[in-house]
C-alpha cells in the first residue's frame, strides 16, 4: 500500500511541476499581460447571457481582468458588444479609455456550422498583445486501438470543440435573441460595479493559470466569416498606443534620445556679457543592464584624446615663447 501511495504522490508532483514549467511566462510590457483570454472564454462558457458575461468579466472574484489602459490607478471596465450577421457573431470586449476613445481588447468570433454545431475562437487585439493572439477551446480524443489487443499503442489527440451546448452560445442563437450592446460607457457603470486597483502582475498571473489547460494557442483563423464581420468595426485608441509604445521601449532598455538646453554666457567685442541658448541632442545606447554601449564609449575616448592633444600643443607653444 505504501508503495502505491508513493507512486501516486510522485506522479502528482511531476504533473504539478510540469504544469508550472508549461505555463511559466515572462511579463512582456504589453497590456495583454493583465488580461486572460482563456479566463474570458471560461466565463463565457458559464454565462447564461451576454449581460451575465459582462458582469462576470468585471467582477473582482473572477480574476480575469487586471487592465489599467489609461493608467489612472483603477482597473478598467470592459463592455461587451455583439455584432451579428445571420449565423455569425463577433462579440467584442472593449474598454472605454476616456470620453472620446475606446480600445478593443479581444473579440470572440462564433459561427454556426450545423443544426447543433458551432465553432469559436477568441482573438486578442495586436495593440494589446503586441501581435494578434488566437486562443480556442479543444477536447482530447483517444486514438489507436483495434484488433491488436493490449499491445497496440494508445494515445490522444486534440480536436476542435463543438461549443453548441454552452449556455451563452445557445442564448445568442435563440429565435428571440436581441443583439446585446452594453449601455455603459466611460464614467457611467452599473450599480453593482466596484472600482478597484490593479494587482501586481505576478499575483494576477498566478490566478489565471487555472484557466489554461482547457484552451490552446493557435495560429489559424477558423472562424473566417465572423472575422470579416469584425475587421471594419475594430476600435483602437491613440492613448493606449502611445502609453504601450513607451512602456515596451523602457522594458527593452531602449532610449531614443534626449535634448538638453543650457544657458551659455558669451562675451562680445564691447566687453558685455550676453546670454544665449544652446540645444544639444544626445543619443544614448543603453542596454538592458543599463550600461552605455561601446560605440558611445569610443566616441567619448576619441574626444578626450583630441582635447588632450590640443592642450599639449598649447603648452608647447607657450614654453617656446617664454624661451625666446
């Protein structure tokens, strides 16, 4: 009995350890670090309607949203907007950044492929994730077997999941469904919503790992019609683009350049001092460890050598004049 328990314990420990390695992730600096698309799909599967889905997305206990796109110190409210055309749905998850701009976080694209079949993918916006990110649900099916008996190799393969039985999917394909467009906007939120501050990234990420085993990252668009429906309706924000570009540049150790303006005292022919401005542009090549690049060091060394040579010539000239 002890041997069996030891084997089970070791197996469980190996599974947990491998899971930690599989889902280990570094912070990229893009806003998508603070939103779980896998978690969003998990909430969508459990929701009874799109209104219920929006409420779950913005509830603190679900640990799916940790975004602060406008950097005001509060987690952003995500509104849900459905775009429908026949049997095609493009359900947008969108943040109102301010009174004038909104930014799409992701879009859940759904197509009905039969009387009781439907496929689904969630697409992360490239402004949020750095590049377009596609996640989909899957299931595992056994492969192998046959007449060979126990000696035949058995295995599993991942296949596309039919999401028709999800309550949320059945809801949007019901005959009396009215297209859901969130009535909320920047500064106007539902009474149940509570403003809260973002968590540190590591703390947030550790809570989202539980969603990952049911979903996989892919590179193929399977829901083609829904994606065509969504593309011309995509919304992006200049505010988000500017802040994201700056943050990513800092994380990568890139500094484009700085301008310094100094006041310089100049003595004219009349003996009076005048004050002028001299602007100096400098480019600094700074690596991830904060060290100045070799090229910059070489330039500084060359300048020092030239200044020393000039100073040496001046001293030699002065000495010769004194001798004469």
